[in-house]
């Protein structure tokens, strides 16, 4: 009997506490059940004197449990009411969903560079890096582009004025003429090719290398040109390396990145550091080769330059051209990234405009 009324008191108290909405009412409920004089639980305990010792023990224990249970429930409720009160003070609706934290992500250019380097790494290529401020010797001379040679005009170069500290280099927009010799005359590298030379100082064939990196050219900027852009070069040297190895490698690369329908076409070209040199075109992704405004009605788009490494360059790498041969290729990462994602202005990449970056 007493047991039943204890349980009833517990259930009733719990229910009332659960539904209470302010501190005053909660206090009244606590008093109603646990109050020292008139509390319902107290009243029951007062009647214990009529019970046997055994019963007193059992009921006493149960009554204590009920008391603790009610107290802890009330405590919980106090916390809950406090939070609500604070929220109300701040005029804040706690039922509103939280603000989503915006997480940054890699720049589209970085994402795309990783995508293409992954393809070459899967073919066993090693990634190598080199300095962005180069000497004229590495950027031109050793790549078979002698001074006064007209081919040097292909690269509009930012020279770094002599006597500048590396921390605050001043650019010389002139021809780069000065008394300094090319061994220590500094410039901002116009291509990633000098990295090939530097990498080969520490390696012996056979090698398979790729060199992604930032390059600089002193040109007017427009939708297709920037003074800063990214290249990825590849170099393979070994015995019996042939033009067909080069074409096969590039075909595999293009298909892996742009899909099975992407084909390549090879045309002869001239680069001082390769002989023979080729220009590689890829099927226009916009019109699938039918011809459109993007590809100038041709159905093909210029994708990269490549060729067999010139024997003079091999010699500069201290490699015997009679024993070894190699191929090299270089691509504009920005241009390919633009094709891949459908971006129509190279300047967007370097603008820092979040509206652009957030699309990727
Ligand atoms: Zn087209």
C-alpha cells in the first residue's frame, strides 16, 4: 500500500517537473512533495512508525530513492530553465538550426594540378621542384638557347636587377643587359625547364620526372594571358626512348584526364631544347571535333609542346647522347584547367575572387 503511494508520488512529481516552465512553479512543486512539514513524501514517512521494523527498512529505502529521484529531476530542470532564460535574454531562438561553418578548400588550380600529377605518378613519374628565381644560365643557356639567339625572344622575361636582396627583388623590365654574366644573372623563370637540368645534376638515367610549378612572363594580360601562370613539364631519359613512347604517354594522359573520346594530333614545331619538336593538339571538348568558335572551327585545340631532348641539352646534363635518349613535354596547367572546368578567363584564377573559387 505504502509502496504504491510512494511510486504514485514519484510519477506525479516527475510529470509535474517535466511540464513546469518557470522557477517559481518548480519551487512550489519541490515544496509540495519534499517540504519538511507538509510535503507529501514527508507525510508518508511520518506514518512509518506503525510499521514493523522489516517494513520500515524497505519503505525507508524506497522513500529515499524517490526523494533522490525527484531532487535530481528538479536539478536537471533548473539547468534547462537557466539555458532558456539566457537564450531569451539574448533574444535568441534556440530552436533555430545552427549556423553552418564554412570550410575552405583547395584552389581549383591546385586541385587540377594534383589530378594531373596523379596520372603521371601512376605511370611511375617522380615529382621534382626547383627555384622560381633562376639564373639566366639554367633558364636559357643550358637549354640550348644561347644569348643573342632569336629563339630567346619567345620568352618575355622579368630580370631581377643586380644587387637586390632576395627578400626585395626589383624587376628589370628591360632586355636584361648588364655586365653580369649569365651564371649569376637572376630572372623569374619563364618555364619549368630549368628544373630538368637541376634534377639531372643529382640523378642518372633512367629517369621519369614531372615538374609542376609557377612561371613568369612579361606580357600584357587578357582572358588568355597572365604574367604568372603554371606549367607542368615531364622528362623521360633512358636507353631506346623513342618518339612513339612520348606520343603514347601523352595519349594516355589526355584520355585519363579528358575521357576516352579525347584524341591527340601531332604537328611538327620548333623548340630549341628538343629535336624533333612537336606541338600536340587535343580534340576540342566543346564541339567534339566538329568545329566551333572555341577551337576556331578547327575541331582541335593546342594542348602542349613536346619533343625528343636535344643532344646538346643531354650533354649539358652530363648524359651521353649516343647511349641515352629522352623525351620532354610541357603543358600550361592553367589552360588545361580552364578546359577541364569550363573557365573562360585565366585571370580569375589569380583574382582571389571567392565567387569564382567557391564554384569548385
Ligand atoms: Zn570546337
